[in-house]
């Protein structure tokens, strides 16, 4: 009881003294607070500070959010506008892409068609080239084998080689080599002036009609001799008559010489035509390189001119001299085989046609 009575007094005294002390010194008043009260006060202060800070941050966040929302709203409208523009551009690009795809497909079709046409034209051009070369080689072989015309055959081979050279194809090199070997065979052959000999034969055929016959010349001389002789005197006439009588008494003849009968105009015509035929036969033998027939026709023509025509005349002597020169010329040559190039072209053409199929 005593303790209880003293305690309130003490508390009262302390309580009464506390305000006075607090009034006098706040730090002293704080020092008189209990630990729980201080902790509670600190917690309240921290809570208040956090609340105010949270409110402040919340306000700032609201402002930032509002600003961001306005920005997002503006960006969204701009994005919608851009999206609409992009969609329009995409639609335009889609249309252009479809057009480009259709044009590309059309271009591809045209390219395929052009490539097919080019292949066909190239194959057709190659076939035409090979056919032309084959014809030239055939012509060369015919000129060489049928007419023995080396020059014409060589020209045909050169033309075939020129056509292959203009084509400028590496695959045609083997054909050109084969043609070159055949041309070398022809170049080493001896040169026979077929054109010159043929021209001389033509000139002989042309002058046959102007060759004078021996009988015509003799008849003209016999007719002209009495007319040119002067009139004899009396005693000369007597001696002439006596001489004629003596000649009738003794007659001397050369029995080894065959006297030619007089030719009628028809026979003279056929003689000239037969001489022309002999010269034409010699011309054909020249073209075929038949030297035996050529020599025989030349000898026969010479014999006929010597026998039936006047070789003392200018045209007769010139014709006989021309025949002698032609008879001395050689027209026989050993013709080579130039079929290798033709066979090579035919094999290449067959392989090319098989590859094209």
C-alpha cells in the first residue's frame, strides 16, 4: 500500500515534471520516451514517408502513363495511317508482281520458243551447209571422173572448203582436213591445157569448110596453063604435034601410086563432114582423157588433109601443122581418188541428223 501510494506520487511528480522538461528541451522529452514508442514513431514516419513517396511516384507514373498513352495514341493513329498506306502499297506491289510474273512467264515461253526456233534454224542451216558441200564434192568427182577436168574439180573442192571456213565451226575441222588432202592430190597432177587444145580443135573444125581440095586446085591449074601459054609458031606447032604422037606411043606410069578418083560435090560434102566428125571425136577423147582415141583421130585427120586437101595453101599448111602439134601433146594423166572427202561429209551429215532427232 505504501508502495502504491508512493508510486503514483512519484509518477505524478515525474509526469508533472515531464511536460515542463519537454517544454524546456525536446531531446530530453524524446529521451524519456520508451523504446516501443520510438519504434512506433519511426515506423509511422517511415510509413508516412513511403506513402508520400509512393503517392509522388504514382503521380509521376500517372503523368508518364498519360503522356505515354497520348504518345501511343498518336503513334497508333500514325501507325494506322502507315499501315493503310503500306497495305495500299502492298496491294499495288501485289498487282505489279502479278503483272511481272505473267510477263516473266510470257518471256520464258518466248525464250523457249526462240531457243527452239534457233535450234531448228541452226540444225536446218547446218543441214543446208552440209548438203551444199556434198553437192560441190559430187560435182568435183564428176568433173574428174567423167570429164577428167582437174581444174574444175579443184575449183569445186576449193568452194566446198570456203563454205566450211565461213561456217567457223570447230566440229567441221575434220571435213576441211579431208577436203584439203584431196586438193593436194589434184595440185600435184601435171597440167594439161585442155582449154587450149579444145580451142585449137574448134578452130580446125571452123576452117574445114575453107580447106581447098587437091582436085579443085589441079583443075584450076590445068585450065589456067593453056590460057597463059603464048601462041606457038609454025615449026613449034609441028614439034608439039610430033611430041604428042610420041607420048601416045610410049606411056610411063607409077604403078605404086594410087590415083584418087575425082570426087563429086556430094562426096566432097561428106568428106568435109567426116573430117569434122573426126575432130569432134578427138575433142571428146580429150575431155575423157582417152589418149589412144585422141591420137588415132589426129592421125586420121592428118592423113585425110594430106590426101584430099591442098597442103600447099596457107590454110591447109596451118591446119596440118596444128594437127601435128596436137598429136605430139600428151593428154593422159592418172586421176586420183577424191571420194574420201565426200564419204566424210556423208558420215558427218548422217551423224548430225541422228543427233538432231
